[in-house]
C-alpha cells in the first residue's frame, strides 16, 4: 500500500471515529423530547442560567454566587444563551447541548492530530482518538454546557499551538496564540494551571528565556483581561467564591481515595490509564522527554495529583483527565518495539469496544421531573417560581427567578452559608447543610419553591415552614408562600 493510499485510509478511519463520537454523544437526543429526553445535570443548569443572566448585565460574584472563573459563561453567552430571544430559554439550552456534542467531535479529531506528532505508527493516533471518543465520562459531559468540553478544547488547542511553534518559522505568532489559549483555559477552570505548567516545561526545551517569559506574560495577561473587570467589581466575593470556597468545602461524593482510583482505572475505560502509566514509565527510563511528552505527561500527572488532593471529587472529573490521558496513552506506541505493538493495539480495541457498550447502556433516555414542569402551568405563571434543580426551570422556559437574587447555584450558596457561619471543618456536605439554619432571603418571598431532593437536603425545612407550606400544585410537590395573616 502506498503512502498516499495509507494516509487516505487513515483519514477515512478518523472520519469514522468522529462519527462514532457524534453518535455516542447524540444518541439520547433522538428520543421523544429531543435533547430534553436525556437527564439534565445540575451543573448544566447552573452554567447556562449564569450565562443567560450575564447577557442581562447580572454579573457573577457581584450579583450572584459563582464558584468558578467566568470563561465558560463568556463562551455560552456568545454562542448559545443569546439565542433565547427567538428560541426561548428551553430552545437556547437545547442548542447549547447540541453545540457540546460538536465540540466533543472536534476534541476527538484534535486528539488524533496531536498524537500523530509522537512519530509512532499512524494507527496509534486513531486508537487515542478512540479512547477519547468512547470514554464514558466525557461522552456524558459532551452532551451539555459543562466546563469540561470547552476546557478540553482549549487545552488541546494549546498543545497543538505549541507543537506548531516548535516546527514553524513563525514561532512568535504560535507562542502568542498558545499563550492566549492558556490564559483562556485558566478562566474556565483553575485546573488548567497544570497545562500551563506543562507548557512551560515543554517550551523550556526549544525556546529562549525571552520567549518563555513572553508566553507566561501572555497567559497571565489574557486571564487578567477576561477575569479582572468582573473581579474588581466584587473583589472579596470573587476571592471567597473562586478560591476559598474550594479550600474550605467539605468532602463530597467519592471521599475515599481508593474509591477514586477504582473510578479512574475502571473496566469501562481500562486501556487508556494503563497505557498512559506504561508510557510515563518508559519515558522516564529512556529519558525521551520531547515537548509533546512534557506537556501531556505533566498535565496528566498533575491532574491525577489534584484529584487525590481534592476534598470533593466526582467521577465526572474524569471527563477532563481523558484529554491528557489519551495523548499520553497514544504515545506508548512510539516507544515500543514493533513486536509488542500489535498485542497492545488489539487489547486497546477490545477495551474501546467495552467502553462503547457501557456508554450505550448508560445513554438510555431518561424521564425527569422537569418534564412535568413543562406540562404544568408553572411555565406560564407570573409568580415567583424557584426550582432547586436549575434544569427544571430551563425546561419550563424560565431562568431562576430574578426575585431570589437571583439564586443560581443553591448548592454553593448553602455551603458558603454553612462555612461562613463559624465552622469550616464539616466531615460531609450533608453535615454542613444540617448545621446551616440560613434560608436565602430571596426564597422567603418567592411564591413557589419546587424542592426535589436537593431542596429537602439543603434547607432547614422547619425554618422554611415559617414562611411556606408544603403543598401540591398541578401535580408537583412544592412549598407555597403562606398567605399573609389578616
């Protein structure tokens, strides 16, 4: 087979993997309710609601609690949230979910492009793309406006820009572009700092100190330009919510480090972490630390370190780990002798098959309480309605009620109320919620509170009963504001 025909076959194989990535992500969106057929995650509702309010001049930290930098809000406001003017809030959210699917396909292709730079066999980049395309946690995240799809896109773009800088005579332009991407990544989630550290290590191998300094200054300048204006409007709230909240927060979800390890090295995506670990061992032994090896290994290893150091951890966090893990795993085949490549490639294909099977099983359409809201008269109610699952409001074509503050991230608000109440050493979030007796002021005047499991967990129901009564409205279990005493 000639080189040209081999390259053509590889391109078509990548197209096939990209179609698999699209199919796995979009599969549940073809149900009876369209993109609403699949369960809406709490975080999706928070991010999209916050971006929608940003367009109205309601700002994070100054006007509402938001515990991340604002990069995702800028992206959602610019790409999907603004469409609510003609699609409605629920239609704009649907558009955001489809956009996340397309970002997932693009991320899959970027993984293949980057891994091809390891100078291993051409099919190694296809395997790496297959790891990313079928990894269950990222498939679920790339169905909605989460942090991870955009964060992965920007970080993978950063790696590709650095590789272009290494090979291009226009190094300065590529380094500037990489610096902008690095700064933007920091405005999405603070974990992006591990990619910036890896980038600095990579650049140290082929740039001058002056170029290294320019890159670092571009990263810092971009981040400050995007975050600074909002942070300066409420500096204390910014520092408390974006930094101290994560330092103070009690353990949540997978608390035991052993449980986290079993979620990271799981049969549903077993090949990529094992191959990545073997890659790191071989790189250390052979001392073949190319720029690509440096940035991808640093990002993977430091992300793992952050996972085990964090008090709270959900397996959804793996959705960002796979961005670096796929790059490192794909590099293994450039380090192995030819006689070993085939066996590991076959094992990888089998693992990808298991990942597809698991992901398809987990992609079954789900019915959620928010669909009841769509069918209820709460959609058209002129009264204040607050749902503790933000996605329920979005499904009803509404944002979280402005009268509540707006209260967008009730989980973070109630944790902060508990942590700022004098005790910062709770063993679980449930303990923190139980100790917190504060009812957000905006809720005490809101007509309907659609509680769900979150509301019942986060609020002191005895104190809430002073202002609201547990009742039913159009088939929904809600707490309704008590009528004023005559």
